């Protein structure tokens, strides 16, 4: 059995005393230590290593049919193996919250119906004697043989239960439980025709249709090149064959716009799965998918685990997006699991991106993935032009250069819209004392506090701590000053400069309330907002028809990043946000401000585009033996005392060196780049190997030893296979 605890072992139980023997894929309620736990049956066995007296008996079988098919279980096992993560926690990730808690798959509803005796009862006589009973009898009788739900009764007759009691005793009414079955199939929705495909799209579609069985293809097409149109055709093919389709999108990509487009074009109601859903809604969508009733499932990362009995195609849109990788707990990549799942099922998987990750590009070079290029924007829109602004030579106001401000005026005066991009929310990233130079820092993290002006607070963006912003320095009492710019400050500066224009800020602070994001995006889409200021929340998937100017305020953080993926990430985020400009008839312009205008990266990006940056980067990675030319795993530890965090990794290191692992390189242990976060000291040990199997075997050997290790008790630790952030 798999139980949701951070231990790799599986747990053996006897079947419950009464009831049928559960099948693999069913949940059981079991005693676990002094509490009860919900577990998932992995397999049935005739024997166990546990001594007779320690083998406990399960309390009850929760499911009368398996929640997961053998195929679904295979993905769960694969995930646990590949990521070296406890299978109980993998199972928990794969289950909707309500099922994880042991709630029934199909919630049953309390129903009331009229009995034969009730049907022949003299209503007039009853009304004289007991008017409330008569009223209830009438309402229930009206509902017919199927009866009426107790919830519905409560709405019309709030006190019905008191009247019902004697009637149930006399047998005038009958009470039963009904299962809330999912709707049989998707309701048909009226469809809209799509545009005729252009040459590149047709060629890509032809190549995709040509592949039967497992194949990985990447649609490498600039933003607006019509990738979605190609997916739509392929999805339609698959639906026509009576099979289900799974579409995975990044967290910010799951917009109402995108869902509406799929619904309108395919004429079916997709089941949507994302983390913002209420638990009951999520379970309902999951059940529709599992029953085969939902033919199209769209979701973010964890939707990759959704049971889909008839799966025929998986699409991963914006494949390069970091949100496909979970950064805590089970650190899986939904993209990579999608590929594994397609392989198990022998079906095609289509990835799409304007900025494919280097991992994917390398597989294309090796001939493992098929690369299909859509070189131009569909519908005749031209690619945007790029301009670099040297901040050392241009006067600027709170981070905005005069050149950029003038360009905003020109574009907005001409009826266009401007998007000002800065990946830093808040008012200013630093609060400094004008006299002693003291900088406000978080007390629990090795980081600075961000100034938030609207409520005069200082906030830590790493641990969430906040405190009041004082006008005087806490050290010397002199005046303090906010240094640098965040999106709030840009918004304020732009308001002063363009008092007659409508300015909309879009970041996680301005869109905190439920539904706010949709409202804000609607303003941006209609063009009612002349100037948009925002973080990467703005960079993906959105189509703002009026947008002609993109200004990138400060991209330099990425130029000197410590992570070996810094250049790849920077190029991706610039190209993605630039792709918002000029998507319709008016041409777009992209202005990039930098303090390092002569850095080779800029020439490479502006002259050769993402493809050139990617090619150069691949060369460097090959030379330095970084992924995708090697495999990494990162062991992290965190503890209240630095010595504990380090000592645990020292122990891990000694276990590693005791074993001969050819081709393995070990870096560390070292303190994490942010050595203290939320009051915990963090350290890490990086493992690199040329060959995945060598690394895999080592981790397989290591994990149980670490779980048992006495030094593990004082730390929180994790293994991250294929880490995307070395933080
Ligand atoms: P991507 O997914 O690559 O960003 P989309 O499929 O969203 O691109 O297409 C961008 C825009 O171009 C959409 O408005 C779409 O309707 C339009 N479009 C796509 N393909 C064509 C085509 N062949 N002819 C005309 N317009 C097209
Ligand atoms: Zn903090």
C-alpha cells in the first residue's frame, strides 16, 4: 500500500475483516501508528516480510472499483522511481484533494421519494390532521418516482425533517442515497470555423498526422505563428477517432480566452483542471475525465496524472515554461511525465513553443524528437523590430529612459497600446538610509525587503514577512530612501508623465482577488488601458490586439545570473514578452533598456533571435558538460542551524564516495545561493553524471540510507532530479 508519508517504503496490511478483497488502485482506510490513514492498494500479495503480530488489518475498503487503472498506476510508479520520491506522496499528488482525504469518488445524495402507501394516502384527511406533512407529501409526490434531493427540499421547505420523521416511520415516504453520476457526455456547443491553414501550418499538420503511435514532436513557431490552429486540427482528428485529448498549459496560460477558443472551435465542453478550482469542482472534472465523459481535458501541471481511459493525444503548450516543474515536495516535470505517459500508452505527444527549451532542441538534433517550424506570423502580422537602449548614455526617470517614455507617447498617440515589462513587483527593491547606508533586510532571510508604497510596508518576497515602513532609519534615525524601481513605482512615474492616459498594472499584487485577473485582462484586451505595466504575468499567451510597443525596463538581472540556465531563461522571457507586440495589422516595436549594451548576448539575440541564442548556448553547455549534455540531481537540506544542514549533506557525500559511480561528479556541499530563508539555513549537494542510469542507480542506493540516517532528523531534505533552479 502507498500511504502519504515521506518514506519510500510500502506498507503491508491484511484485508478488512468483512467485505470484498480490494483490488490494486482502490483506497483503503487503515490504522497507521495511532491515527487512521487513507492508503492506495498497489498490489496484492500472499506473503509479507512483516512478522505476523505486526501485520495490522485494514479498517475498510473505500472504493468498490479501482480509482486508477493499471496504466495510471504505471505512471505513478514511474514517477516515484524516476524522481526517487515516496510513492505515497506521488499518489497524493495524483489524487484530487477530496479523494486524498478519503471522501467517496461519487458523492451520494440523500433522496426522498413517495412510497406506494404514500401514493394512496388520503391527502385531504392528512392536510386536516397534519398540514405540514401533507405539504411535504405533495412536494415529494410532484418530484415523481425518482424522488427529490434533501438539499432541494431544504430550499423549499426548510423544516421538512420534522414532518418527515413520522411519515418515514409510517412508510409513507422512503429515503435512499443516490449517486451523483457524471454527465454521460459533453454537451455539444456550436462551433466556429477556423482560418485555412497556411503552407507551414499544413506541412506541420501533415507531418504530425503521419506519426502513428508514440512520437514526440515540437511545434517551434514564433508567437502568433498559428501553433494553436495546428493543435486544434490534430485534437479534432483525435476526437473524431473517439479518443480523449489532454492539453497541458503553464499556470498563467490557462486563461478564459484560451478555454473559450478551444470550446468554440471544437464544439465540446472541456474539463478544466487547475489548482485554483474548488475541491468539489476539481473532483467533478477529474471524474468526468476518468469516466471518459470528458473528451478534452485542459489543465496545469498536476493534470498530467488525470486518469484518461481513452487517451489518444497529449499537447504541452509553452513547453519551455518553468511552471511545468513543481518546485516543492514531489519535484516533477509535467512535460517530461507527459512524454513518459505518451510512451507508455504508445500515442503521440506534441510540444509547442516559440522558445523551445535546450533540452528539447538537443533531442531534435539527436533525431529523437521531430521539429516542425512555423517561421512566420500567421495572418500577415510582421515580426516586431528591436531597439537597445544604453542606460549609461540615456537620462532616465525612476528606471524609465527618456527614449522609452517618448516611444510610449508616440505609440499611444497613434492609437496603439504599450506594455512596460519589469519582473519585479512592489514599489522599490531596496530601502536605504541616506546617512549611514543601512539597507532594510528580512530578519528571516538573506534578502532585502521590498518597499510597498500603497500601505507603507516593507515585505519580503521570499518568506512573506512584512513590517511597517518607517520614514527614519532604524539604525541612525536619518531619512531613508527607496532605491530602484518595481512595477508600482513605474506605474506612478507613468501616471505623472501621462496623466490623461489609462494605466493598468498587472502583477500578483494587483490581481490578488479572485476574478481580478480576468477583469484586468479584459481591460487590456479591449485596448481600454493605454499603458500596461506588469511582471511576467503579462508575458504569456495573451493576445492584446492593440499592443504595438513592448518596453523591457531592466533585463540585466538575467545577464549575470549564477544559474547556468540564466541566458536561456532571459532569452525566453524577452522573446515571449516581445511576442505580445504587433500581433495584428500594426507593426510592433520592442525596446530593451540595459546597463550593459555591449554584452554579446544582446547582439546575438537581436541579430539571430532565439534560435541563435539557443545554438550558442548549446555549444557552451556541451563544452562545460552541463545539461542537456549531462544529468543533474540536487540534494537539498534546510535546518534551523547551519551546521545541521551542512552535516546532513556531508553524510550524504560520504555515502556517495563509498560507492564507485563511474562518471559521477559531485559539487559541494555548499550553502544555497540564498543561504537563509524563512529562518532556515539551506545547503545543497549537486550530482552530475554523463549518463542517467548511473545517477539513477546511485540515488536508488542512497535514498533509503538517507531516510534512515540519524542526521536526517534535524533537517528537511529533498532530492531534485533534473533540477531547473539551482537555488
Ligand atoms: P500561436 O499559438 O502560435 O501563438 P495562434 O494559433 O494563436 O498562434 O494564431 C495567432 C493568430 O493568428 C490568431 O488570431 C489566429 O486566429 C490567427 N491565425 C492562425 N492561423 C491562421 C491562418 N492560417 N490564417 C489566418 N489567420 C491565422
Ligand atoms: Zn524573508
